[in-house]
């Protein structure tokens, strides 16, 4: 995610646009990211913590539409039920070391100051350094395949923000509280212990050309377009899809990818399920409890 960068319209302005009934085309140009980096060049607010400005983007769904052969024959909407059988029992939704851990405004990390034991720097093009260039080993390996897949399609992708420690998120969040007050800060940055970036399972991507990083227009950049259509093949989902902020708690972030494994990511894509909350049958988390 990117809940901690600044470079696009504020969430307040985004909310105002929604209230005014502005069309999606206009919103696509001013949808703030769920994560905003601190006033300077901080990480993203929500779970996705980026190390640069943050805003959200606008387009359509976050997961590719199911292939015609996979669409429900009845014409009914896609099933939004948790995975069944062995897949549903495969990984924990609470253990931060699990690739299915769900972190949102209702589900903090346990322990709150969790640190992945296997942080490594993936062999991909980096736009950051230090801890932000790290991922857990499983995500790093999958990211290398993802970036290679993009490259083979002529798309240059960069790692714009990876791991973010509890300490870094604390500094970022407190900076927002000091400058805006807590209510506003909660719309721009994830509270410490509530960010996916701290798990090592998520990261933000940038486009090779460097355009529109953490800004609404990023949705139209080659890296975002390619990732939206192909990330599931490598086990990733766009964690904060367009117009599903009432479920995820964050506005559209086409740059924030989350590893859940090829099976789950493909299942979600084929069934047209956009959020992990819906996929695993969890309650929506639009705000902190």
C-alpha cells in the first residue's frame, strides 16, 4: 500500500467528490491512495507503506475479470464465499508469518511489533533503499518472477516501497497526527501495527519511467496496467481495489500488491472477488474499532 505518501489530492477532497456524485472518470484523476507517506517522503499509510508520496488511483476492478469460460453459467454474480476444501484450511489468517494473514483496521498484527525473521532484498529494480527494499523471502522470490514476467512483456517495474518496520510506521503516523490531528491522520496513514508493509508480504510498485508514483494517474501507467491484469499469475492481488474502500478501509491503490499465493490469487481472479475480506468471509473494516 501506500498509506503514507503525499502527492495527490487529500482523502477529504476525494470524499467530497463522492458526495457530489462526480463520475468515475473524474474520480480516477483524483482518488487519493489509502496510504500516504509522511509530509516529506514517508511510507504509505495503510498497510502498504510507501517511501514516497502517496495518493490513490482510479480505474475499475482490482482483479482481472473472469474468462468467459469461467463466468457463472447462470448469469448470476460471482460467488463471494471463502475458498472451500483444503484451500480454505491451508494458512492462518492471524499469524503474521502466514501468507494469508489479514491486516486491516479491525485486525492488528499480533504481536504488534512483529518483525519478519527472513527479510531479504529481492533481485529486482529498486526505487528505494534500506528497509524499504526488503521483503520476506517468499514474497521476494515471487516478486522476482513477477518483475521478470513484466519485463518479458516489455514493462519495466520498480520496487517503490517494501517492508516498513513498526518504528518507521510509528514515526510516519505520528507525523500525520502532529500536522493534521488523529482523525485526519487515520485517513492517510495506517496506525503502527496495522500495516501490511510490516508483514513483508506486501509492497508498492513504481513504473520504470518514474511517472505518477503514488498518484491517481499511476493506474494508467504500464506497470499498473500490466500488474492489474497479470499479478494473480504470480500469486499477488491488488490489495486495495477501486471503490471498495468501504470494505478495505483504504482508497484505490493500484501500486499496492499483496502476496497470497498463486492458488488463492487465481481463485479470486476467476471468481471476480476483489478483496481479501470478502474472499475469506471477514467483516468489512472501513475504520478503526
